[in-house]
């Protein structure tokens, strides 16, 4: 079992949370280095990160003068790190005690991830005491299951396995020249893991929970730009064009691409209507008739969304309003 892990934290305007993230990583005995990339913050993210230093010599902080996005920040960290195992930690989130050890005891993997606890900020202080001791139940996840798990459905609690934060073996990434696609500011994790799976990566998951994710209404994933959706479905197309895949795997990626493109077309229509008026939006549908179904279904779904479930229930399902939700159920059949 290696004890040489680099924890990479890309951070922008994370002054209020970065110290907790850094401290949780440094507390893991298997952590050899923590690299924080301050991605053009306008607050004192850099100073707050320094404040969490345990003076063990393991913390490196790099400040980028302008914001380059999470993919570029992580790639920079990869280029200056040296550990054979890499872990990604979001600046809002933190590791639960013992996380790295529980993952590293497993064998035969190129990527390995554990369960995620979604919580709100108020629950962060004592969440480690409330996490249930799920049995690991290790298993491999294939490309098709991974892609299907990243297709969200309205009215269903979000459970995309793309949210998982796996440890990654550097030698696999190096061998296949895999890095984050820097134009992506949405779905950059999904894209990297999918490209690894397309290259034959063994992706193992366990149900034990070691990662706490803070749910915020103003998170980046909830406020992405319409252009980000376009870049994400184009990334699917790049994988399809550049990989030799079995027909079922290619079909799964095409389903994800269609799903993201539908979201893009709906959002683009609404943007045009808001910015240039109804005639411009209708003109887009005339020029792009394949967008009509996505726009129509999207508008109808938006209008009926409020009747699906009370807002408070939706927030609790995502870990908000004091709730605690696990990404993976306790067992494969969802029973405890």
C-alpha cells in the first residue's frame, strides 16, 4: 500500500473554506503533498490556505494572477506534483478521517473512489460522528454504467457517479497522455474519467464514505454558462471520434451527448429570448429544427417543475436544509 498521495485543490474565492479542506488532507497519514492552486481569487484564499499549514513541508500554494478555470489549475498542479497517486479535493469540501487509508488498502485499480456525503455548511462541524459505517463492498464500474450514471433525470434525486472523487494512478494517466481538457469548466471530471475508461482503466468504487461535499445554492455546477454545455457535448464527440469503442459503449456516450445537447439547446433558446427577444428565439428554431423537441420538452418541464416536489424537500434531497444524503446507497440493492 503506497503512502505517497498528492492532494490537489483548485480554489477560487474560497477564503472561508480552504483552510478546512487543506487541514483535512494534511491530517491523512498517506498524504505526501497538498498542492493548492489559487485560481485568480479576489479574496484572501492564499492567506487562508497558508493558515492551515502544519509546517510538515507538505503544503505548496501557487497563485495564478488570472482565473484559468479548474481544468487548467489542476493540470498545473499535476505538472509540479511528484506523487504516484493523485487525489482531487474541491475547495468547499473536505476528507473524512481515514479516507485515504480505506481506499489505498484496495488493490487492482487505476482509479478508485468512495462514497460521498452531501451536507450543508451547518452540518460540517460534527459530520464525521454522523457518517454511517457502510461496508466497502468493492466493485469495478464499467464505461457504460459510468456514462449512464451521468445522465440526470428530472424528478429523480441526483446520483451521478461523475460526482465521485477517485484517487488516480499517475502512471496510468502518463501512459495514456490524459490530462484535463482546459476549455471545459463544466463536466471536466466526467470527461477525464470517461477518457480513462475508454483507454481500459480499472475503476473501482467502495461504499464506505470518506468525502464530505458541501451543497451550496450558488455552486459553479448550478450556475454554469450555456457555452459550457456546448463544450461538454462537443467533448463527448471528441471521445467518439478519437476512440475505438464497442457499439454499446459508443451508444451510451451518444446518449449522454444528446442529453447535454438538449440542455444546451433549451438554454440557448432562453438566452436568445431574454437577450434579443422572442423573434430571435423563434428564428433559432427555424434555423435549427432539431432543437424544437428539446426546447419544447424543456419549457414544459420548467413550467411543471414546481408541482413535482416542495422546494424544501428538493433542498434536503441534495443535502441542504440540514439534510444528509449519500451518493451511493449502503448496498447494491439500496438496503442498509
